[in-house]
């Protein structure tokens, strides 16, 4: 008889039973060739908060500085606004021109006759108006009289006020209607036209547009 009859080699037995790899891994000193599986966990609210806080700590100071710079530029520097309506024809178009406005001249009390300024509307403080400065405090203005008889009357501009008028004097609501405007209502001086592109350029002061009395 065959001494090996009915005997199955250990390797064959392991393969036949589907446990060859399993048995081989049990050998003393052996290590698994596969890394242990990691549990997948969803981010918790605490983990998200910690990440956000790290980002704030890392970038917060720079973001704060940039925010302060933007605020300073907006409040004390330059901003864009639109001059809309017929009152400033032909300097600005009825359909609306985009202009750059600077506030430093207002802060430095450097507004002169002939400058174009943006001011809060004396009749509706929620709105702004775009007008030309034709008189400062102490100036005496020649104002057309009301009624059909024509002529002019003398009006002295109080200290701390400005006399504002539109370049289109026949279609402008201005100081001739609501009187001198307090200096504190100014929001800036217009110095550059941005739009339309065909008219981009510096907005010049025109002191020759005088309504002062002799």
C-alpha cells in the first residue's frame, strides 16, 4: 500500500480549505502584508469649529488690517458714484455718468468755488445731489427773484455753508430753492469721470461760473 495514501500535504490542505493565507499568517513572527483598516469618521461640529478657529488665528490679523484699509478708503478716500438727471447738463449726461469722488478735500476744507461736489440732499437726506459750488461762507450771491418781474436779489451765504447750483440752471433744483447748504452735508469732491468711456477724463473746476455780486 502507498504510505502516503489518504495523506494531504499541509499546503494543499490549506489551499483546498481556502485557508492557506489565513494559516500562513498565523506562523510565528509573521506580519500581515496589509495595513490595518482605518475607521472612517465624519467631521464633528467640534472639529469643524477647531479648524475654523485655526484659520482665523492664522489669517485673522491680515484680514482685519485689510478690512480697516477698505473702511478707511471708503470713508476717507475715494469711491464711485453716479451723477444722474438733467441738472448738470452739459457737464454730465442726463442718463447718468459714473464719477470718482474723493473726500480728502472736504476733510481739509479745501473746497473752492467752481468745484463739483456730492452732497446730501437738503430736502431728502437719504439721497445725494451733484452740484457745483458757486459760493462759500461770506460770499454775497445774486439770486433771481421769484415771480414774473425778473431781476435779482442779494443773498449772503452764512459761515459754514455753501451755495450749490446745477450747471443747467434752467432745470436744476438747488440752493435757489432750498438755500445755502451746510458744509457738513458734503460727501466729497468729483474729480474724474469714468463713464461713458468716450468721455473719460478729469473733471475740472470752473470758478468762472460765478454768481457773486460785484
